[in-house]
C-alpha cells in the first residue's frame, strides 16, 4: 500500500493555495483594470459634455452680449418689428396649441406700430 509523505502532502497543499491566490489576484487585477478603464472613460465623457456645455453657453453669452448689439449698431442686422414678433408668437401658439403670454412692452409696441401705420 502506498503511504503518502507528510512533507509531500504539505507541499502540494501549499502549491494549491499559491495557485489559488495567484488566480484570485489575477482576477482582481483584471477587474481593477477594467473598472479603471470604464471609470476613466466615464470621466472623459462627462468632462467633454461639461466642456461642450460651457463652450455653447459662452458662445450664447458672447453673441447676445457683444456680437448681436454690434451688428445692430452698424446696421448689418435689423431689429424685428413688433408685428413680426407678434407673427412669431401666433405661429408658436398655433404649433403648440397653448397661449403665449405677452409682456406690457410687447402690447405697447404693437399699439404704437398700429397707430403709426
């Protein structure tokens, strides 16, 4: 009958545990690498979205605060009349089916334009 050497059995047990530990560390390292890759891509995507939003917001501010008034001042862009604004409001109301509130300045401007024409 075969008798197992205690040192041999201990060595095989240690080897099995070392293999198990190595495979577990390999899986954990792969999981960590994959998680970091996903998180870094997510951070990159969120940063690009925030940057796009900031650039668009900056352009809107720049256009309406600087460019549009300059174009109006030098005559390359004309100011829409109150009647044209009213046409746009009516078109919007027809598209949505909802009433659009008019400001006091809008109503007063329409009355002035109708009185002058």
